[in-house]
C-alpha cells in the first residue's frame, strides 16, 4: 500500500511543473491520461522528428528545447500562435522539445488534475529493434500501481515506429528506468545497446548518467537530458559500484522507503545532490518571462 503523504509529493507542482497563468485552460481538460497526452501532442513537436510531420524548423527554433518549465513551454506556444492552448496546433506552431519536455508537461497537467505524477528517465526498446534508446516518459499513480505513459508517442509515431504497445500503459520491460537499465547491464546485457539515437553516445556511461537524471526527477527536479550533475559528471564514479548499485536500486523501487534512503544518501554525500542553485536560477529566469 502506498502512503498518502508519499503520493502527495507527486500531486503538487515542483519547480518546473507549475502552470502559472494557464490554470483555467488546463482545468477545462478531462482528468484522464489519454486526454492529457493528446493535449501534450497538440502543443509540442520533437526536434528530431519534425520532418516526419512535414516541418522544417527555422533557424533558432531548436533553442526552444532549452526551456525547462511547463509554464514556459505554454508561454512559448502562445508566442508561436495565439489560439487557446487547449486547441491542437498545426505541427509548425508547436513548441520544439525532446522527450523530456513531453514527459514534464504531461506530469504537470496530471498534477494540476490532482493525480500523482512524475517524470522518469531511462531507455525505451520500442523505437529501434535491438536497441535501448535514451528516453523520458511520464508516470502516474493509477490507484493500485504506477503507470508509465509515453506522452511523446501519437498516432503518427505509432505508425512510424510500427508500435503495437499502448503508449498510455507502457510495459516495464519495454521502458527501463535508469536503475533497471544499470541492473540489466550488470547482469549481462550489452551496455553498447544503450545510448542516444543518432549519436556516438552509447555504453555504460549513458546508463550511469540516467540513474542520476531519474533520481533528480523523483525529487521533482526534471533536468534537461544534457544537465548531468555531481558524480554523474565523473566517469570514475562508475567504479564506486556499491554506491551506484544502491542508487540504481532506489531508482528501480522508487517507493517511499527508497526515497527515505535517497534522502539519507543526499545528506551524507553532496556529490549526489541535484544542482539546486542552478535550478533556482533557471526557474527564476523563466518566470521573469511571464
């Protein structure tokens, strides 16, 4: 049984999941995962998949993926087109992001609906056969279990990638959170099968970094995918196998006892703490654009 106080931490906005200025529009949406995912689809476009939607991004549009907060994404959507945010935009009028942005906006709206939700960082094995691609998804409390939702995957992408799974309930063996991916590699999976599509960034170090990104997200700090911090920036840290195994286990369990254990580790080792000063500066800068 999951403690109500534990769930409450994922029901309230975090530093990047507030929806300041858009509460009324969001409140008009149905409180249902499919409707929230459809809302996200209508506002965001993945930088690497723009061509599949017939969009050629103008110079500078890629900078939009540097946005952190859900409210900042919605404000940018209004700059691109002044129609209500609840109306699906043409692909060329959607905010450019990556998988992390879809997951973060999904979690933000679900929280506004009073549904415990969070963002998870790990690897999906449903985009490219035989490969686990670095990816972010949302996760919400369905009353009896946490449900993974890939809020990036719409009907076009289901066809593009020949997907048969339900993106509103992604099986745990199709998306591995950072800790599960680390354990898989420690148990014999080929680390070179884990990495970032279209790059040379493959191998155990990518899994290592995603553990930290996932742990930050579990603390309601949804960093950008390239925002590695602390021990994650030191590859030598992978040699501290007992510690990394413990962090991976926390990522895998992600329950109340795991978060208590994480808090103890953070208090004892500053190398494991998310960059709160940097996060605060970013949040303040984005809020100034209101």
